[in-house]
């Protein structure tokens, strides 16, 4: 490692950037693009995506209130460990309950937990129906689906929020970069 890059790593202030919002709101899309931009800038970053974790470490969990809470507890603890290891951690998961997100925030120091509300209206998420899950939920083929038959509690004071109906992916990512990383 060159001295300059070591200094960059040492000076790097780690963050947990937490994307919350409905299914299809754009959490994964934004996290993936942000990750790419940070990597190009030479910063150490890891993306924890709810879906991937449900395939692995959280495969024992379903979508009841208790299981959703445990899902978020594990993800936030993992995010904290990764941040302690020096990484910028990007989390994308629906995280529908205010209390669960609040508990996640408590694991971090002030200013290190950035909550981003991907505030895309249900109608737009349902129109996109990226995974075909809204159609299934409306037909009753799946239950406990967020915003259909399971609640979503919007953040009251997120650090940032976007409505991706009229804001492009690039626009959102640039806004995050300028507000979080150019201080
Ligand atoms: N500004 C934007 N930001 C993010 N996604 C956008 C934006 N504008 C349009 N989209 C589109 O919205 C869709 C969002 O899907 P994505 O899988 O990212 O949602 P998600 O919030 O991760 O959902 P889930 O909770 O089901 O994983 C993508 O098809 C993406 O291209
Ligand atoms: Mg996703």
C-alpha cells in the first residue's frame, strides 16, 4: 500500500447508510450505484442487502413482526461490526418498523447512522412490481406483504429522503454523495 492510500483508509470516517422504504421503492438500486461510486473513489464499502441475507444468515426468519424485528436486529449488528472493521456499510432492507430502525440507530454514534427514506409511493412501487410480489399479494398468494397486509411506518426525521417517481437514480446518488461524503 502506498502511504497516501493508507492515510486515506485511516482518515476515512465510517458510516452506516441505511435505506428504508417499500418493496420496489429503489433501495437496492440506489445502494448498488452508491457502492459503485464509492469503490471508484477508492473507499472501502460493503453492501448488506435484505434479500441476500434472508437467503443466508436470516433464512430461519419469516415475515411476522417478531421475525422482522430479529431480521433488522441481526442486520444492524452485522453492520456495526463491519463499520468497526473500517468499512462504509450500505444497508438496503424494507425495515418497516420505526422501533426496529431506532434500535439499529442506537448501535451507532451520532452522525454515523444515515437513514435514507426511499419514499416512493405505493402506487408507483406497485406499477413497477419488479419482483411480481404485489400482484401475488393482491391475489392473496402471499401474506404479510408490506403496505398490502403488513404495516410500513415511515421515518419521521430521516437524514435524507427521495421520491424516485420523479428523481433519477443518478440524481439521488449524487445528492447522497454530496451531502454525506463532501463534508
Ligand atoms: N431514482 C430511482 N432510484 C432507485 N430506483 C429507481 C429510481 N427510479 C426508478 N427506479 C427503478 O425502481 C426499481 C426499484 O427496484 P429495487 O429492487 O431497487 O427496489 P427495492 O427497494 O430494493 O425493493 P425490495 O424491498 O423488494 O428489495 C428498479 O427497477 C429501478 O430501476
Ligand atoms: Mg431490494
